[in-house]
C-alpha cells in the first residue's frame, strides 16, 4: 500500500520573522555619518503616499540605514494613530 | 548638517532640516552649547547627527521667538539665549528618548539580547531570509513590509496601495514564500555537493564492520 506523504511541519513563525526584521533593520545599519539620508519631509511624503517613481531610492535607503528606518517607523506609527 | 572649521569647533548650519532660517544670535547660542548637548546625547545613546539636527531645529524655533519678542513691546527679551536653547534641546531629546522607549515596548515582538543568541543557527537563517527579502522585494512589497512591521492591518495596507487587504496579505506572503523556497533550494544543492559517504574515511575492513552494524540494526 503506497504510503501517504506526510507534510513536514513548517517551523516558520510570522511574528518571529516580524520581530527579527524589526530589530535587524533598527540596529544593524547605524550609518553614524548619515550618508545619503533623505530629509524628513521625503520620509513623511512616502509614508503618506508611496509612489514608486519618486520614492524608490528612499525605500531602498531604508533597507541599509537604521536611523532612517527608525524615523520612518515613527512616522508610520504617528500616521496610524492619526487615522 | 554640521561642518567643521579649521579650529575644529562644532558648527551648525544656518538653516534647519525643515528649511527654516536660523537667526545669527540663536545660531551662536546653539553652537555655544553644542559640546554640552553632545555629551548629554551620548550619555543617552543618541547619534551625533541627530544632535546636530535637533540643535538646528531648536535654534530655528528660538529665532522665531526672538523675532516675535522683538515685535511685541511687552514681551520680555530672552536674557540667557544659550541657556534657553539648551533647555529646549534637553526637553526635545528627552521626548525623543521617551518615544524610542515606547517604540521598543510596543506590541511588535522584538528579541531581547538574551533571546537573540539562544539559537544561532535559527538567527542565521532569519538573517539570510531577511537579507534576501530586503534585496529582492519590489517597491510595493517593500512598502507593504514596512507597514506590516509598523503594525498596520492588512486592510489599512491594502487601502494605501489601492488593493484589498487580502490581496496585500497574499502579495506579501507569496513574496516571502518565494524567497524561502529559493533559499531552501540553494541549501539543498549546497548539502548535496558537500555530503560524503559517512564510511568513506574508514579502512575497508572497518567499513565492512560498520556496514554490518548498520544492517543488523
């Protein structure tokens, strides 16, 4: 009798991933010289209305600049509170 | 931001990051307290660039105060401008620190330092997946990811991108799943190329013994 293939349990945890990503982006890229950081107004604009043609560079910058990432998270949290 | 002159003193810009002009008197006062402000900020674990930005902002606000007080006859002038700037800076930096602490204590799960090193291989897997996602996510999925991390609901995220909450959720998780699949494939092929016969290193006689043991078990 053919054995039914048992599915391997997936140990991927969404909340763990979110927590890790948050900590990683907030701490791993200090960028103390603030090289290439966009002004606050640009972060605010992207948080309010993201447009790829305009904000692609900022979006990429957030993936390797922890201070900007933390600021962007603050702006997003502020907008969420207002809404 | 800041500039250094030949005497290596700490200098600020005459315009803050919001484009507001700083009065020369307020700028001089801010530069006079820069060193003290920096020491305070370093003790709180705050970045040099943030201090400069914040001092420029405080100086710009002090400039507005100076202009207003000059225009109103009854208003008392600011007697100790450097002291005024420093107190305003202290207030702002404490507010920033409180916000940072609030952000760390919010509902979003975060790792404590102790937890982070509990399972290094798992952490490495997470790091590899994170790097892969950050490098390969397109603009839309990247933005969905940021808002998901900030605690937005899928409906809120979908609304911003003009799609349903369910579609936003699917787009994000499908992208993550794709990354995980690719990583799993790479891991498998890496294992295949590095795996060797466990008895290969043994002498022929010993190999037979070991194989015998395996079959009897």
